[in-house]
């Protein structure tokens, strides 16, 4: 009889995802030698097979290791769903909740959401992950997140989407431009436009408003955060668009002016998504209402 442990499977899953013993050990909060020993014991338990090719720089899965990694992921998701089924039977929200958020929402919404969830559901153990949409969707599919707050639509048939609120995009220009006419989307094509780097959905939304999705603008500079974009505008490097929720935080220490576009204004819908198969669907719907109310409170507080 083969004797495997869930610990061994979780460590192997981490190694398969990270492709590096050090990073996998860090993700599992154990030492690298301890993780290496568990992988070795897993290989021995399976009959002395080789699951990974080891060298000084990286780890590559063998053909058998690749096949096993897929099955191990399925097993671990099933085990986690057993715990979710038990949690779903409770009248109130308890236990671990793994929630993801895109970077153009997290800094402005997260503090209020965490505060409200902690106050209303004190038995929740919140784990927050901030990253771009493709990563969040992949981690939802792999069962490493319970839900994510993203810009809709995602349009994946295996996901439930719940809209939370709509927010407009505002134009941020150097302070010297205060009071000058607001450029149209066509005019923006001829300006030095500052955008988030590739991978951010907000970049694609801004390019869509400017009709730049298929043909590149004259000149674009990229940044990794909205804060950097606004500071670059304040330094006179160009102009940018940022979501309304970010304006109060990001412009308070920059010499910039903020203006609204003429109707129809560019906007996006923010919502929550989760797997249709999750046993926690009813609880996540409750969470979505807390997030909706939190967003309304943040937006009201930021209004002049």
C-alpha cells in the first residue's frame, strides 16, 4: 500500500507551481531542506520514482512529475472543498477566506472592506492577494483563491460574476493645465499618455477609451502603479487616466489637476467573481454585499 500525506502533496504542488525549492519553501513557510526531504519521501513512497530534475538554478518536473502535478492539484482542490462544504453549513461566516483584488482597487477599497468584514464577521480569517487579473483568474481556477474583486466582464463560463459598482475614469494633467479645455479621446492620441504596464486591465480600458487598442498611440510611457503615474504627471512628463476611487489618495501630494471627460465618460464595472462549483456561493454573495456597501462608503467619503 502506498502511504502518502497531504503535506507531501501540498509541498509538491508548491514546488510544481514555483519551479524553485527556495520559493516553494517560502510559500509553504518551511525551510528548504525540510521541503526537499518531503519531496524525496514522496518519490520513495511512489516506488522510488523521479518527479523532479534538480540542479543548482532551477527545478524541472519529469514527465511523470508533470502528470502527477495535475492530479495532485485536483486532489488538493477536492480536499479544500470538503472543508468549504462544512463551512457552508454554518449560519455565519467563519474560517479562512482567500480574496484577491486588482492593484487599481486594492489600496483604496481594501482598508474599508477589511474593517467591515472583521467587525461584522469576527471569526473570518482573511487572506488577501493583490495582483493583476490574469493571475487572479488562474489562482481561482487552481483553487488557491475563494473569490476575487476585478473589473467585469471576465466572461469565463465556470465563474459567477456579481457586479458591485461602476466608476468613471478621470483625466490627470499637470497643475498648469487647470481650467484648460478637456481633450477628447481623439486628442489624447496625440498627447504623451502615461499608462500602467502590460498585464493591468486598467491599461486596456484606457486604451479602449482612446481607440488605441488596435493601433498604438504616438507616445506612451508605462508605470507599475497609479501612484507613479500621477507623480510623473506632476513632474510634467505627460497626462494619464485614473479611476475615480483613486483620485483622493493619489493626487493629494502631487502638483496636478483633475478633470472629467464629457459624456459619455469612460468607466468600468467592478465586481466579484467565484467558481460556480464552490460550496461557499451563499457566503460569498453575503461578502459581495459588504464589499458593495464598503465601496459606497469610500466613494461618499471622497466626494468634495
